C-alpha cells in the first residue's frame, strides 16, 4: 500500500465520500422532481444490460440513492458521509480511495458472475463495517435521537446480512460475500488476530 501510494497517491480523490453522496442526492432530486423512478433504473448494475452494451452501469450503480422518503434519504446520506469521511480521515485519501473503488470493482464482478442486479447498498455496508472496526466504541445518535455505540449497530447489520445470506438464493449469497470482500481484504488479518486472542483468553480463564 505504501509503495502504491508513493506512485499513485497524487491521483487520489479528496473528499471522495462527499462527492458520492452529492451524486446520490442529485439523482434522488431528479427522480423526485420528475416523478420518474425509472430514471434510477438506468443506473443500477443490471448484468444482462451491461452485456448488451450499457457499460456505464458498472460505475453508476453507486449513484443510486439508498432510500425513498425525504427524511430517510437525509439521514442515510449524512450517515454514509460521516462514516466515509471517518475512514478517509483515519487512512488518508489514497487508502480510502483504494478501499472504496476495490469494493466497486468486486461488487460489479460478482454481480456480473451471479447475474444479480445491484445498487450501492452492500458496498456502503462494507464502509460501515470498516468504520465500526476502527471506531467500535464511538457513540452516534440513531435517527438523531437515540445514543448508541457503532459496534452495536454493526452487530445488527451483521445479523441482517446473515439472515439474507441464509434465506436468500445462491446468487444473493454471492453478492453479499463479494460486496464485503474489500472489508475482509483490509481487516481480515486483524479480525483473525483479535478472535484468536479472545479465544486464548477465554481458555485461560476456564483453566483457573
């Protein structure tokens, strides 16, 4: 990563998450004002249509707003900007750019392989898990009202994904795994060490 940053760091996009959320907001306003939700259908990653020549979908699926109601879209966009800027602040511009665009490519790849149409939902989820891993005890206001630690929200998200993984089709399982691959690439080693340490500690306590 350090070698890559020395070589390509100057190309990193500053405030990347802000730009992504602005694009999401613009597309939401366009679809809302013109009452044309099918506009968003031209942005989602539909593998069948990509094969027919609509290549732009490989990149524009991240521009699809993650909600329908005005209140919810404001909350969600702010929340994703918050966690994205938090990761970028911790890592720097280049590493965050690599994390995000690697997630884009991996999500697009598994969508094409599985044939499942996707938007940016699962990709944004990988950002959230990354943030929760770096700042597990940070407290946020859920719906701007209820104080809760990030790690507890992560547990809820993890359980919901596990539910969809168990109850969904094989194609859905592939998409869930693929969209989280960038998270496991970046955090897998540290998560494994943490888990191994906790197991050893638990065993030592039981011995005594």
